[in-house]
């Protein structure tokens, strides 16, 4: 028995804090934050180990298979 799948496309994903998220064309940091419901103001974001400035979130296109780390900063004393 052969397994012929015609037109099958593997879904592209990214990893966000160790969890898989479906990737889409032109996906940027703002889209990821919305999808993951991150609303905290003080965040550090890295894509494949590279720090992304908050002013660059909407301009930073995340490639498929990227490793995205989103870290909440907490202050206190």
C-alpha cells in the first residue's frame, strides 16, 4: 500500500517561548503579541537570539521556523 498525498503542504510554524504557533506570510512581532494575548507593557523580545526594539515590532518580519522569546520584565523592591 502506498501513501500518496497530493497537494499536501506542511504547515509552517514558529516557536514562541517553546510553544508552536502557526506561521503566516508577513507575520511581525505585533501580530505574535496579539495572537498570544500579550498586553504587558514591559517586554523583551528576541527572534533567533537577536533583540528586537519595541519601535521595530511592526517592521520585524518573523521567518518560518524562527525561535521567538518573549520575556516579561517585572520591577519591584
